[in-house]
C-alpha cells in the first residue's frame, strides 16, 4: 500500500514538471516589449517567443502560472501624458557713441563726413539707445507612458555663399539648411514622480550675423513632480563690441539669456 502511494506521488510530481505550451495574449503592451523581461523570469526553465501581441510559452504549468502573475503587473494600460516644453529668451542691449557730420583737418588733409556744415556749423550727434525684449516658444504633445514621442517644426532656409573658381571668376552657391525646433522625449510615472529622458533643439537664424544659424540643444534625463515645471538648462551670452571710424565712435554692450523648461501632466 505504501509503495502504491509513493508511485502515485511520483507520477503526480512528474506530471507537474511536464512541459506544456500555452499562448498568452497581451492587452496593452507589445510582445516585443515584454519579451526580454519574460525571458529573464523564465531563465532555463522554458522557452518563450513573441508572435504579434501574444507570447508563446513552453514550460511547466507552475512556471507558466508564475509568468501570468508577472504579466498582470506588466501588461497594464499606460498612462496618457501631456508634455510641455517652453523656451524663453531675455535680451538687453545698450548702444552708445557719437557721430560727427562735418569736417576735420589733420596734417594739411581735410576729411569730411556726413553732410558737413549745416547753417555754417558742424553737427555732432550723440547716440544713446537701450533696448530690452523677451521672446519664446512653447510646444505640447500627448504621449503614452513609456513610449517615445517626437514633435518638431521648422523650415528649410536658403543660405548663399560666394567664392572664386580656379579661373578667378566669382560664383555664388545657394544651399538649403533646416532650421528646426522641437523635442524627442520618453516619460514614465512612479506615484506622483515623473522620470523623463529628453533631447531638445531650438535652432534659429542669427539676428546679428546674416547667413548664420544659431544652434541650441539639450540632451538629459531628470525627475520631478507631475504638473511642476523642471528646468532642463540655459545659456547666457554677453555682447561687447567697440567700433571706431573717421569722426565717429560706437560701442555696444548687451546680454542674452535663454532657458528651457519642461512640465509633464496627466492627460484628461
């Protein structure tokens, strides 16, 4: 009697170890996305392959049940997120100098500038100008948690350069360059904390150097609270120039500060 019970127990134990093949459908995640984690859990105790939105599993019933329990945690509907990126630029500039409309004699040589005398008198013009401004742009995109999203706008701008060929002839060459701004971002949420990996760019035509494209980019990972602005980075530039000419002088000083920040919210 005891031997029969022992044989029955051995039979049931071996049956529990017998490999079975099951097809497990996924509801929200793709099979390719889940596959690496499922294979790590399975180890050498079975085989898993992906087919469409299904996992094909060959393993013992116990191991398959363990995998199903894991999938209940992984195969959940991702949160819908609203991601905003804002770029702001503050500019301040101070121009000063003088310009003489008249004439001057140096070493027997007379130099004339501007209109010369007006009603018998030379004219002196004092230049003093202060300018300040603020500009910026904002972009928003809705994305699924854990999935990358891309938003980018811009235009192709013609830039012309000139030179001389082997025969000394002057030529001009026009090429189109992309001037774009946007960001590529992936965000995931843990509680009320959001984790973000982002690459952003903000290209624009230079206002002080024609034919030049100013390039600004940021590539980083950061974490913060949902619904709160997070600073990605910033750039500070100082402008200082001094120009002298015949009967005139001009100096320019200024500052340009650019900052980029990001906010992630739950989409309604």
